[in-house]
């Protein structure tokens, strides 16, 4: 319903673990959404900008700030 009627926000993936049978199975988004202040939209933005969870988690504060949608509070959190 959210995707067809456009209710203005994405539904978080943190409702349950992704199934391992699917390729990538959404694990990258699942892991990033578990970080404080990171929702579904920001998780997608971080993955598009950095390419992997490892790159996001090892990025410096300055690198995180270069990603669209990441502010100072989220970058330091």
C-alpha cells in the first residue's frame, strides 16, 4: 500500500531478518538501519554513496558528511 499510494515515507526493513535464500537478501540495508539515526532512506543513500557496509562503517566523519542527507549529528553518532 505504501508504494502504490505514496504515503510519503519508506517502510523500515527492521521488522525481521531478511531471508538468506535471496541474493544479498537486503542484509546491507538491514545492518545499516540498525545504526542510530539511520532509517531506510538514509541507509539506501549510504549504500549508494559508499558501496558497502564495510565502507560505511570505516568512513571518517568527514567522509560521512559528504553523503547526501547525512548531517553533523548523524555523522558523529
